[in-house]
């Protein structure tokens, strides 16, 4: 007899897709860190099914294991049965909401201009250095202060030469967090798209994809967060996304049924790119492939192909990609211990390569890795691939 009221059967049906083969285990970041079955995709699927069928009562321990998943989807990428693990973990969290939520972060994410102003103020007064000591490094505020991203300067690009005839209207999705901390990438994307002959439509106000709320299982809030997005891009041919972490939520939910493309994949597939020329860049660049690029947009090869168009740029891809850096949306704030272990692995490898640049494709990864690398022994610029391309574009 069930020990509590069963959840709707969809979750149990999804869980039944898993044959418990365990091929996903070596690819799971939390299993690698914790070496505990319940911290693996297989273990979490078993937990989700037991909770859904009522054979296991909810408990803080079960909740913690569900909550600690990064949603990197590396397990899905290697699963021979094509288990929809991402849908399983979202459904499980919807039925059993995560215990650790940071309402201030969610509130600020919906106010990117305020977030950007607070970040600038915090940097000006040195808050990342002293505030964690005052309020405690393990507190939510202390962690947020310590990991406050830098606000990059927006480059002043020369106006790209635009072909006489427009090739279409492209919507450029800015996002909430990216609107505060990735505006240089947005400027770069716009420059590249204009150079390719597109009319670029940028909404007057930033919009949200709903990913942070969705990954936490708050589906109603995710819908609310993303509701204005569809209207903002009415009338465009394609919506291009620079933050790969937003891509899946836009494609599958907020803008489902619309043409949504990740910037790297979109540029690499455009034959007109052959008409552009890029100046040489004599630098060594480590290339970080975000989990969302490898497992969701599946545009890792496109990212590398674009960078190879820059003469003299020496590329050094990181090993074992994708290998989660620990950022994972707001995960690095909610689960700092695991996030820091995962980041340290990547940072150690990057520093050993001694690059001039670390090139990535997602704002969360960029900010989280940059915060660690700027405390290191070498100056390494962390930047989006689109920015490097736009900077080297030969007018």
C-alpha cells in the first residue's frame, strides 16, 4: 500500500524508460564527486519513481538528492535507451519542490538593470572581498557577494557594412541575467548578424526564458517569467540566443513552435559567413564547451568551426568535454560545495594550458569560471566566442 498519495502517472511512466544499465554513471558530475548511487541519474530516477508511485515517503534525504542534480543532461547524451532524464527531474521537483531556494536571486533575475547596478556598486566598494567575511562565507549573501560577476564594458564596434537587401528579421534574445552581465556578447552578436545582412530586432526590455524556475520545478513561475517573450518576438523570422543555457527553455517552452537558434550553430550554418573576413589573432585560447552547448543545442562543432576562421588563433579544447563547471544556473549559489569542486577541476586544467583566452558560450559558465581565474596567477580573459569573432571582423 502506498505510504503517501501517488503523483500523476506521467513521472512513473517516464522513469520506466530507464533500464538501470548504469552507462550514465561515469558522466554524472555529482556521482563523480559523491560516489553515492543516489547522486547518480539511475539513483535519482529510482527515487523519483518511488516517490511518484507512493512506495517511498518524501524525506529530507530524498529531497536533497533530487535537489543536488545540476541538470547538465550529460546522462541523456550517452543513454542508449534515450531516457528523458531532464523531464523526469523537472517533474520530480515540481512534485517535491527543492528545499533550498534563494528568493532574492529569483527576484533580482527579473530586474536585470537593478542587478547590474548592484553589481557595479558592489565592485566599486570591494564587496566581494569583505562582505563574505562580515556575513559569513557560507551564508547565501556571503556566497552571492563572493561570486558577484564582473560587469563587462560594452565594446564600441565600428558599424558593420550591411548588404543593400535585407536577408530577414532576426530577433536577438537578451535574457535576464545575461542582460546584466553579458552585454558585450550581445553587442558582438548584433555586429555579426548585421554584417551578414540581417535586420536585428532587440526588445526594448530584457525577457526571461523561464529556465531558472523550470529547473527548480516551479512550472507556474517559469510560465509567468517567459510569458512576455513570445509577444516580444512576434514578426521575426528566427530568434537567436547567445546564452546557451537559455536555448532549451526557449526552444521547447517559451518559444515552442518558433525558429530558435543558438548563435554559434546559426552563424556556422550560414553560407554568407564565407563573405566575411577575420583579422589574425596571435593568441592561445582554451575552449570550454558548456553542457548546454554539448547536450542541448548540440553545437560544439559549430563553435570550434567558427573560431577556426580566425587566422593565427591557437585553439586548445579542454579535455573530457562536456564536463560541468558547476555553474548550472543558480546551482553554484545553492550548492556551493559541489559547484566549487567541479569548478576547481576545470580551472586547474585551464591554468595548466596557460592560455591568453578562455572561450565559452554561456553567461553562467563565463561568470563562474572568470571569478576563479581572476584570483589565479595568470591573467586569462574569459569571453564568449561571438565576441572574439566580432572583434576580429575585418571591415
